[in-house]
C-alpha cells in the first residue's frame, strides 16, 4: 500500500499538481477572508493587507509597524510584541519552509503566470551571469535590514511618519494584488506630502519593473524579496527539506537547467546533504527533472515524500514534462 502511494507521488505530474495547488492557494490568499477564513497577522507569505478579502496578513506589515518605536521601548513591551509575532511567523514557516514561495505566495504565482504567458507568446527569457547573480542576491538582505531600520528611524524621529510602512509602499504586492478583487486604488501617486509622493512614485516605478522583469526573467522579483531573506535565516530547523545524495549524482545538470532561481549548487554540490540555498523557492522542479534514483528528495520530518526516480523521470519525459 505504502509503496503504491510512494510510486503514485514519485511518478506523478508535478507541474500539474503545482499549477492547481498554486491556483487554490492564490484564491485562498485573495478571497479567503470573504469566506471568514482567518489565519492571523504573521503569515510568512504576501497575504497583502491591502487586499480586502485577505485571510490574514503578511508578517512584514506588523513587523514594520512594531519597529516604529524608540530604542528604550524596543527593550520593553514593543520588543515583546515583536518576539510574539516572530514566534507565530516561525511556527507557520517551520512546517512548510520555503515552499511558501514555490506554492503559496500570490506574488510568486503571478510571476509564474507571467512566465507562462511569455512562453505562449514565444519570447525567450533572460538569465543572469554568475557574477550578476552573486551581486544581485545580496539585495534582498539589504532590503530586509532597511525594512527593520527605517521604521526604527521613524520611531526615533529621524525619518518622517509619512514614509508609512516603507517596504509596503514599494512592494508590488500592494499595487497588484488588490486588482484581483477589483480594487485599483493603490495604483496611484499620493501628492499629500513630498515624502508620500516619493514613496508612492517609487512604488509605481517598482510595479512597472516587476511586470517587465517577470516577463523577461523567471521569478524576477524573488531574487530581491526580503521575505525570502527572512525565510532563509529560519530555514535550518524547518520540517520540510530538500536533500541531495551526492554519491548518486552524475552532475548531468538537468536539475539546474529547470531551476527558475538559477541555483548552481543543486547540480554542482555533491557534498551537502541539505541542498537548500537562500534563493530556493522549494518548487521541487529539480527533483522532478532528476534522472538518478534517489539523488534528490523532499523530506518531511525526516521521511522522504517525493524522490527522484528513474521511472518517474521516464514517465515525465514521455509526457514532455521533464521540468515538472
Ligand atoms: S521570494 Fe518573495 S515574492 Fe517570491 S514567492 Fe517568496 S515571498 Fe513571494
Ligand atoms: S539532475 Fe540529478 S543527477 Fe543530474 S546533476 Fe542534478 S542532482 Fe545530479
Ligand atoms: S533548487 Fe530546486 S526546489 Fe529550489 S528553486 Fe531550484 S528547482 Fe526549485
């Protein structure tokens, strides 16, 4: 029985499974609130607070709000509120690890849909050179630091309160996701003060860059996303893991060729057992594309739940579906 279930999963069509799960979770994170679903305010994904029907709120919102405080308060009740929020965020995150990005994040799903559109229209995509890749991947950590320190600067009177919730002001989730419930009100520039005008203009500019970028580069925004940086800092103890058995790897590069995040280690590193890297979105396309029995696997609490198998690889190849 167990073997039948395992074979069913390992030989399955990951691409189709992922498409439907992403769609389902997209509906949940845009309209779930209308069905009275309430998941709390510390979600490790862009369940955007500007969406009317959200079932919960992205953790970056309360984090920024709570950081608008003085250093003294940070070491008293404000600090407690931040730690409590981080605790609930971590609980959510530890179960699914970065699969929040590969399967649940509405902004990630939109990027995949834009990629599908580009493919349909027959345009080629671009990739970063290795040098560009190494430089660009640092941006998400810089953004994470800024979204913590700018609110502290607001709380200490260094920056204007008109900066609002600074990362949200420039985040494409704020401008794009409400559109799916017919709300276009975030697609605007606020002229009520100079600071608001600069922040909302920046937001509009980044929205434009997001749309063009996602069209020419797979998961363009995910390389720069501070949520991804925060995820990675907490990913070691997570229950869901991406593992590699280097002794079974032939370095064929099939996994690398399907990886939207251009993670070279997935093919090149034959030493690490835990092969999750900071840009990984845990889509598991690499596992689906690997032709070597057991070279890559997805584990949950130490138990393999999806493994690379020769049979699975052959089945997917026959369906023209190597990339999952
Ligand atoms: S990296 Fe950011 S934008 Fe991309 S899927 Fe993850 S949370 Fe969403
Ligand atoms: S596809 Fe499998 S065998 Fe090929 S490089 Fe990747 S892990 Fe190694
Ligand atoms: S390494 Fe594998 S799971 Fe991670 S982003 Fe690349 S293809 Fe997806």
